[in-house]
């Protein structure tokens, strides 16, 4: 499966970059690959769908089925938050 990737520019202190280069070499990786790995690991380590979240989503889906939710278009939303 091919994943869509997004490029982001990050500015880091020179000392931090040097430390990360050393850690990347110790791990047998390029700096770029090492940064991608540690960021992906960090993003995935704490991610867990809790029971509270599941309950909230179930309630929202039930409200949607019953027609109790009111949706507006993006255009309507932008108009409602536009400064006067």
C-alpha cells in the first residue's frame, strides 16, 4: 500500500541536529530516515481509541441517524466566522 506523504520543514538548533546525527549513525540510519522513524514511533505509541471516545462517536452517529445534528456547508461556516 502506497501512503501519501506530506513534506514539512522543521527548524532545529544546530546542537540538536548534531546529537540526532550521532543517534542516527548508531542506529545505522540516515538522519532523515531516523527522524521519520522516531516521529512515526512517537505518533503511534500513545494512540489508543478510548472507551470514552468510542461512546462519544456512537452517540454522534445515533444523533446523525435520527437527524438531530445540523450540518452547514464550509461556505456557511466561513461566513459565520467572518469578521465584520
